[in-house]
C-alpha cells in the first residue's frame, strides 16, 4: 500500500530515550499500521462495508480508481429464486444456459447451466436501465454530445445526432425497443460519464448479490471481462419489472412514436423483440445478439394475472424456444397451451 506524500510529517512526535532496537522496530510498525488504518478509512465510501467489499471484488483495476458507489444510488432489495418442490419432465431447449421462473412465487420451473458466466449481448441493458431508472427522473433532459456517438456501422441505433436533447424516458425507450446502442452510450456518457456509470452498474450487481455478472459497457458488446448468467439476468429483469412501471410499459410495446419537439426530430421505434408477435401472452422483455454471445432472449408472459420469466443464452431460434418454454411453464401450472396445434398430415388418396 502507498501513502500520501508527507504522511509521516503529520504523525505526533514521541520522545524516545534510546530504547532497545527491537522496541524501535515494534514502535515503527505500530505507527505504520495506525497510519494505514487512518488512510484507508479516509478513502472508503460511507456505504455498508460488506456491500463495498462485494463491489470491489467485481471491479477492474480501472474501476478501483474511484469508490464503487460513484455517488449514484443502488437498489439493495434483492430477489432470490428457489427450486420447485416436484420436478416435472423438462423440455429439451437448445441453449448454452437458461432458466424459467415464476416471478410471483420465486419458483424455478426449469434451469440449465443457470450460473454459467456467458456473454450477455444486449440483454445486459436490463442492468443499464436499472441504474438509469434508480438515479434519474424520467423527464430528466440529456443533451447528446459527439463523445457518445462512436458506434460502429453495424450496431443497432436510433440515429441520434449531437446537440439533440432527449429525456431519460426517451433514451430508455430507444434502448429497450430497437436496442439502440447510441441511446445507451448517451445515457452513460452524457449524464455522469462512462466510467462512473459502468462502475455503478457493477456496484448495483454487487448490491443485489449477483456474483456471475461484471460489465465493461452499458450496451453488451463482446468483451472477455463482460459476462452474466441466466440466473442473474432473471433477477435483474424481474426487479425492473416489479419496481419500475416505466420499464414494464416500454418493453411490452410493439411500436413507439417519439414525437418531434424543439430539441429533437420524431423517432419511430419498432420493438425488435419478435416474441411479442409470436406468443399472445408475451409482454417483453429484451433480446440480444453478438457473434460471441449468439442469440439471447429474456422473455416474459402474463396469463390470468400470473407471470413467468425466461432467459436463454446462446440459443437456437430463441423466439420459438422461448415461446415453447413459457407455454410449457403455464401448462405445468394448470393452464391450457396457447401454442398452435400442428396440422395433421394429409392422407394419401
């Protein structure tokens, strides 16, 4: 550990009458240890020590240049899921990892490699949303700067321009419907800065005791240091759904028109989550894809006031498989299937 320049000059002088050499060593060690404790206490934030330690454990050396809370609020009301008492025959879902939970009872109906750390692609935007919704009012204005518009040509965007001003709600709408990376980067860079925002995302995951998640960007592009798990994403998505009505309203809307005003043009946003048009009970939540992550989907459906939530990571035909998984879950809970009945093969002649 290093100490500030001149730290020893501030220590009280103690008269020494030629003590033994061993006494000098003990005294010096005591002074160093005392100073280290004082210095460490000055550097630590006022957050609870356990949560701070958890947050620090998940941060990169770059993150550690600042305290893990970054003066941004984090939710501490975690959610945990438990296994069903009786295991029903499980569906065969082709994905590297996945989970299906009953949001209302906290019961896990199906799981597969649910804690495996995998690239989350744009599904990590459920965590980006949580930090924004916890810290900024929906009508808080954000002016787009050139620094936030560095996306590659093949990234999903709502095509923001420097100088435009949008509300946090409008940026969230673009981020959660068309999965706009320019909206996510603007939310981070043009509010508190990228490093502070990403640091707050990691602190938020730590505060929820999610040990499978670490992020380096608010958008989910591939990075070896960026990962999450089906379990963690299910927890984050369920919290967004339960705590923030704005989030729930955005993700279940197939099309949104942000009308033009004095600070920006109109934006027509088609929700790219195809599950909304494939399963009658579907209400979102977020899709994602990168070359490393494969196809990913956080799906949610509501039937008779009852909510099921699924996560598939690196899946095959994730919309079709999510529909099948959600429907299977409702059937296990006593509801009729909503999947189309296959047409019988025609008989010869």
